[in-house]
C-alpha cells in the first residue's frame, strides 16, 4: 500500500487533530475583537473583562493546539496531506505571540487597557489568524490536487 498518496477513504477517516483544537482559540480571538469593539462603544468594564478571559482561554487552548500540530508534523511524515506545514505552524505561533502581547495590554486598568492598543492588537491578531487559515487551506488544496493527479 502506498502511504504517500492516501485514498479518499483514508482522508475521510483520519483527520488531523490540530484542526479540531485550533478552532477554539480562533473563536476566542475573534470574540476578543468583538468585545473590544463593544468596550470601545460602551466603556462598560464588563467587555474588558470578557476580552481578558477570552484571551486567556484562547492562549491556553492555542498552546495546546500548537503542541498537537507540532506532534502531528513530526509523527505523520509519511502522510503529508494530513499534517501541518512549517509555515502554518510558524503562523500559529505568530498568532499566539500576538494574543500574548494583547493579553499583556489588556492587563492594564480602564480605558487605556483596550483603547487604542488593545483594540488594534486584537484586529491585527484577527487578520493574521485569517491569513494563516487561508494559507493552511491553500496548502492543503495544493497537496490534495497533487494527490489526485498522481493517483
């Protein structure tokens, strides 16, 4: 059996685990941007607290997702389609570092903990996260097309 070109059945049964774990931090960091906008519009401290907790949860689960992605990268060397690529792993790391910086910014008190730097960092984190997700999808599509051409 050729393990370098997995069949459609093998792809349907065996999914990369890191993609399941990366969804939670993506939601947390997206909601952080939305709660920062709500804080900017209302000045209600509740939204700042929500942002801080969302950043914390996203960082914890994002760190876990990154570890799983690295393990899958190393463990699935024969199944290139089912593992992340180095650019994607580095992109996830950049997103987590931006979120960590954002968490430090949000640790301040009051208005200046969010406006302008916290809100800007949330927006940058969100945009970088979208770019990494698009890059990951593009690379998977290219590898899948390569598998179909060689079959």
